[in-house]
C-alpha cells in the first residue's frame, strides 16, 4: 500500500493554497483515513512530542506565591479594619452592623 506520507514527502506542501490543499485531501481521503504512517515518522513525532512536553512551565511555585500573598493581604486588611476603621471598638461587630441598619 502506498503511504500518503511518502507522497507528501515529494510535494512542496508549504507553498500550497487552501484550494490546492482541499483538493489534495479530497483526492486522497482513503489514504489519509486508512493509511498508517511509517515507523520513522512515528519515531520523529514521538521525539518532538516528548521534547515539547518537557518545555511546559511548572506553575505550582507561582500559585503558592499568589496564595501566600493573598493570605497576607487579607490578614492586613482585617487588621486595618479592626484597628482603624471599626466604628465603635467597645461593641461587638454584629452590634455595629445592626446599628448601621437602624440608621
């Protein structure tokens, strides 16, 4: 069986227009769907895939830094509110909230 990949090897696929590519796919549909790539092609593909997979960035350290920063900002805002912006320090928080709704 003639492989579609062997046929593509001899053609200048990079210079094809969209119409030419569509025509080629329609003419060779059976070979594309049922054809099996050569072993060399599979090895090259797997090698490129493994190299690309290694280049992914590990995001865990960044997520940890963002989480720590979020917790620090939250704690600082709670401290600032409790120390400086709380309406009446002698009352509990719920009493202050109830008093605001009564006004």
